[in-house]
C-alpha cells in the first residue's frame, strides 16, 4: 500500500506541522492549499493511502473537498475547527474515516495512529456474522472503508464452516440473535480452538438484556457493542481491538522468534505441540555451519550475521512444512514428519545448494558449508536431539560439508 498522503490545508503553519509529522512517521505528504490545486494533483494520480482535508477552504467553505476525494475513491480524514453538532453530522454522513478537531497544532499527532492503523489493516480479514443482509452490508461498508478484507456468514454454524475453510481470518464481528447458533455460543466454540492473539471477537446486539455484555465477554469476546451504534464508537472499538491483536502478535513473536534470523527459537521449539504431544516415529536433523568462528574472525560478525540469515531463509525454502528453529549460535534444528526418504533427499539437496552458492556480502565473496546429523525414530525429543547431535559430531569429524544419518 502506498505511503503517499494528500494534504489539503490552506493554513501554512498547519501544513508545515502536518508535513513534519507525516515525514517523521514515514509517510510522503503531497501538499495543496485549495480544491483547485488538489484537483490538479488528482488529475495526475489518485494513488494515496488517504487524504487529510481541511473542512473550510478558500474555494469551498462547506466541506466540498470531501466529496471531491470520495468521488475518486480516496479515504478521507477531516480536520475542522467547526465542532458544532450539525457540522459533525455532515462530516460523518459523508463516509469519512474520522474527523479531528482542529483545536491546536498538537491535534496533528492524533492523525498518525489512524494512518498506522489503516496501513496495517490490509493484514487483517474480518468475518461479519449476522442473519440480516442489511446489517451485513452496513458493517461491510464501514470495514472496507478501513482497508479491511470482509467476508460474511448468515449464522453461527455457517461462520464456523467459513473459518474452517479460511485460515487467515483475524477478527469476527457477530450478532447475538441468529438462527442455528447465537453469537455467544459461537464465541464459546471459537475459543475452544483460537486464542485471543489468533482471533479477536466483537459481539453486537440490539437486545435490551442487561447481562448480554457480560455473557459475550465471559464467553471470550474482546468487546461488545449495543445496536444501533454510531460510526465513531464502532471505529474506536474496532481500532482498539485490532491494536490489541497486533500487540499480542508482536509480543508473541518477540518471545518465540529468533531476533536475527526470524526462525523460531528454542523456547518455541520445545513448547510446540508437535514436540510435546507427537506419538510415533519422526525425522529430526541438527545442522551446523562449518568453521563459523573462522568466518566471523575473518570477515567480521556483521558478515556472520548475514550468513546466518541467508541459511535461515534457505532452510525455510527447503522445509516450509517442517518446524525449523535456531538453537543458538550457528546451530539449527529441523523437525519433520515420518517421510524419511523425502527428508534425507531434501537435506542432500540443501547441503549441495549451500556448498555451490557464492554470496556477495559487502563486497566479499563468501562461501560456506554445513554439516548435519540426521535421525528417525519413535522417541522423546531430547533423545532424538541427543542422537542427532552424535551424528553431527561424526559429520564434523569426517571432514564437514556432509550429512551423517543414524544407522538403523
């Protein structure tokens, strides 16, 4: 998604502040001071993340610039010094993303979180669950205005079917009163499978039942809104829920991913359900970069880090269906299913590919090799690792750049 932001503001001091804040946040402002100038820009390009518009302009005192941008399918955030109820209603009726009171220069800083939210929204897919087609259409219009991908279901049972087919849904917005399965029952069923960091839920209802908010929250919903709700409140709750979801995911990755290579770390590996609960034979390999200390001493640790990143990327290419983790230093572990021949052939191809590849890093021509210990067996993970480590030691002792497979 493009980082360009169209700014239409006739006040030079405000334009300067907006430009400064946008650039600091990593956005590219395109500055104009009137409808006429904005239309010239839009004749050349409409490829903007959104537009930040002053409500009152010299050639349009009543928000005409909003309609200009919306007609070109550009998302709109409105700046206005007019805070009376009539103006507010007029602005929100024009399907804008939000409006910001233009009460001081610091108001500009409140725009950045909105832009960041829009930027991240393309990572989320929302399932809207409601037996009313009209309600679904209304929610879809609000959500798509925020760059969210939306799919629909007519009741709780249909929602569960959709979620089983679509593995990238991150937010469910569900009504309470529906045939087949109500909203609270749906939330309870979802929480049997999905943790809050995986799937967020917002409940909705027009019912006057006083305990409904508590029922939704106790079932595992992140938030609840009573119908009818206004657009502002909906977006506040939506943004809060998505921000929570993003923060939870970020914390999860910080705790479980290796910072350098972005592979999983030891902690994640040993807590993974395939490690703790798997029964039956499986394949495991320990892989180590040969003479890594020499590489670091010769070229510097920054080169060594890049080699580790390159190796991690190569491992993910060869084993997208395996559990790959960095155990520390230059050592990686690969846990695979029980297809021993396929696993071994992939490792052979990987070893040869690495040996044949020359990396150019900061002007240095780098070649490196790996040694691997490979086992297959029906044993606990610590026993498999111990046996693979023994094979890895044999591969190192035999001259490196090779694999040693445990003999049966």
